[in-house]
């Protein structure tokens, strides 16, 4: 059945979207005031620049907030706008003119479709980029990262297992690193080092006081050791920072790749990426708080 766009449709559609925009802007303004009052001490203590507060944090925070609460605002908009139409006897006039309830819902559905498309675009394109700057600001001026990450067990590749006793973000150094290679359920080699420092230029780890033991057939093993050694493995410093905040900055494709990698590694932090993917929409999640 083909519907003809009428003045009534334009009226309801325009007023519906206008009410939604005004409601969300008013709430955003109120929430920003409360958020500033809550974080003002951290801004002052950490000497956050005013430009960074406005443009790196709050400008990037607005899309996150809009998308997170858009279903609630749509619900409130429908109640407020429809009740106002009923109070002004507009609904009685519409029904008296021969327009059915189902026909009157068409502009409501059109407005909801526009908001849904806007939310989808925010999820896929705008929010991941905005969250990257917002999360970086929070890490620098609001709350610091954990000083140490402890007891990391990963399968970084089929048959390769890594263990790190602790990792310090201050100098990008992993302490007591162990790398084991397994073939056919047999241990083939084992590398241990007192520390491993990430070299961002070379994209490799610099091992210090390393010890390598190759297990060969028979009763003899081959042992190598030394003070310094550079090695490349499928592990970098970003893997130690994966949490509920960092996954917010990833677009849909990168998020799926991260989930596949973390499942292969047996990383318990995969739950953050899975929640982020499925929380708000089938294609892309909303940011978590």
C-alpha cells in the first residue's frame, strides 16, 4: 500500500525530531555540568588544558552520550510529544478527519528510522574515532593506568605459549618472560629472560639475560644464553592494555579481529570486546561506561 506524504506527516515528523533534539541537548547540557563538577578536581590536579577538556573530552563525549541514551530519549519524546498533541485536542481532530491510528503512526516510524540510521552511523564511523581521543584524555588527566599487569598467560600462535610474570607500563618492560614452543604435544624449546623491553621503532622485544633450551631427540639438549637478544613475537604492548575502555576505540572490523585473536590466545579480556560488539546493535556496540 502506497502512502502519500501529507501536511500532517510533515507536521508530526518535524515536531517529533525537533522534540527529540531539544530534549537530548537539554539533558546533555545538564549532565556536562554535573560531570564537570565531579571531575574538576582531577582536571586541576593533573593540569588539563582547557582546549583539551572541551575538544578532546567533551566534544568526543557527546556522540557517546547521545548514542547510549537515544532509546530512552525516543521513548520520552513520544510520550511528551503525543501527550501534548492530546492536550491540544489535535489527536481528536486527526481521527475525526478520517485518519486511522495506523496511518497516524507512519511519521512516527519515519522519525524513528531516521534516529536509528543516525545511531548506526555513530556506532560504525564516529564513536570509535571519538572514543580514541576521549579515552586517551581520561588516561592522561582523569585516571592513570594500572602500574603493573601481572601473570599473563597467552597462546600467541598455534603451538607457541608466552608467560609474563609482570608488565610495567612506565618503561614498557615485561619481567620474567617465558616463551614455549610445542609440537605434537611435545615441548620443543623454551626461552626465558629476566626482562624484555618493547622497542617501538623495530617492533621487537629486547631480551636481557636470556636463556634458550632446545629439546632434541635423545638424551641431549642444546642450550644457548646471553646478555642481550632482539626477538620478534606476535605480542606487543597494546595487548597488555586491552580492557573495557580500549575496545571502545575499535571499529567493527578491528573489533572482530581482536575477538578472534583473543579467543585463540585464551585471553579472558575477550569478554570486553564481545560485550562491546553486541551491547547496542548487531553491527557495532555502544561504548560502555
